[in-house]
C-alpha cells in the first residue's frame, strides 16, 4: 500500500537562514504524525508547507502519489479539498459579519450549488458529533466561546471529507477541560473517517495522546521518533 503523504527532503529558508532542512517522512491513512518543537522552531511553517500554503525552498511533497509541490493554479485547487488545516485561532478565518452557518456551509454550497439549509441538514450528524446545537450555528463568531468556534470549524473541515488534516496547535488557546473534549473529538472523527493527520504542538502530553510518531524540530533539524523514543526525549526536557 502506498502512503497517503510522502515528503522528500523539504527545505525552507528565510533570508540566509534555514527554518528547516532535509525533512522526509511518509504518512499512511488513519495515522497521526506529530510536529513538536519550541516556539519559533518552524513547526507551523512546516505544517503550512505540507499543504503548499507557503512556498518551499526545496524538496517534494506527494499526495496520493501525485507530486503536488509541482502543481499550480487550478490543478492544485482541485486537490485542496482533500487536504485541510485546523488553525490555532479559528476565528481569524471567519468573517465576523457572517453567521457560523454561512461560514460552515459555504464550501459545499459553492461546489454543489445546493441551498444552504439543505446542506446544513446533511451536516446534522457532524453537528451532533461535535456536541453543538443546530441553533448555535445561527450565531455570530463573537457570540460563542473559543471551544465552540473550534468545534464548529471542525464541522466545516470534516464536511469536505478530507483525507489529510494538518492541525496547528488546535487546543492551545482553550481551557484545559475543553482541550480534552476537542482532542477526544478529533480522535473519534479521525478513526471514523480513517483520516491521516499531522498534529502540531509544543506540549509533550498532547503528543503522547494524539500521535503514532513524532517529528522533532530543533535548530532547523528534523528527527522522526517512535513514541517510546519521544517519551524519553520529552522526559529529558524536564530535567
């Protein structure tokens, strides 16, 4: 079986310095790889580069054995629904003048040409899965908590049936109790949909909960560890 995502010797520079270099790994359907590092280590930049939201300085990205790092324009846009990103601050991707139902259903309304309420009715199983009430989607972003907005955005993302999700510190701005709920929800949705995930965090405990393997970024270097090796590495950071 071919991997869903294959990354070969990715390299990113800013100015005269390396953000990261020689990053290589594969990711199978249903698997989660973590990207771990301290603030400023380049893990978020790497996550965006995997989805070609930032231009690479070198290397190749293959998605379903298609070298997407060579694609541009419409050919790249045709693949994008299968690769989605969950942001640390979901509210920045929302128009404060739009109700959540408009933001959440917009991609399917656009691609299918269906009525918004018809699309939203189809999304009810996802709405129920994330623990929100349908009426909450008629609210504006400033009327909901950060955790509620993050869960609403998960409805939007999973409605597109992505095969790959890059999650960039999706719970770091949430209360501890809400963090646990969102992480559990993400694992449940991943299992049900056999989605591959790249999970970005600076928290070793989150890595242990969410990941099958972890790539550590430090001073531009990338080291891929199994979970036993990562636990030893994380324990060493505490000493």
